[in-house]
């Protein structure tokens, strides 16, 4: 598994080897991002930069916390563009973040089997 998609070993180290805590955090993160992606999609439709920026910022922090680097990096791009009032690339970024989040979900699936 590519470490920039998800790095289980690093996350486990960050949570002092507490596997159950890691699993709980991952489930909360996954559920929260699913909802946030829905909010981002609505914000894109409504051209609501404030919501885009807020949700992207939250996804960025949560993603880095669970070592989902690619998802966090795309969220950072969305946040940065929103801060500059430029959403010209938002459709592309949204496709990218959904794709990378799907890869993240696939990468963690084995943990829950």
C-alpha cells in the first residue's frame, strides 16, 4: 500500500500502538469525510466559497491526522484557492479528492475484515 494514500504503521505509532483507537478514529474520519464531500458538492453547485473553504480545511486536518496524505493535499489546494477567491479548478479538485478518498477507503478496508 502506498504510504501517501494511507500509512497504517505511522498512524499506529502516532496512537501509541492502540489498534482499537486507530480503528475508531478511521471509522469516524471516513464517516465525516463522506458527509463533508456531500457538503462540498452542494457548495460547488451554490458557488459558496466559505463552505468550500471550511470543509476543505477540516478535511485537510483530519486527513493528515489519519495519514491520508493525498486526500489532505487536495483539500489544501481547495482551501488555498478558496482563500484566493478562485474556484476555477474546483471541479477538477473535487473529482480528484473523491478519487483519492475512494483509494483511501480501499486501502483501509483490509483493517476491518
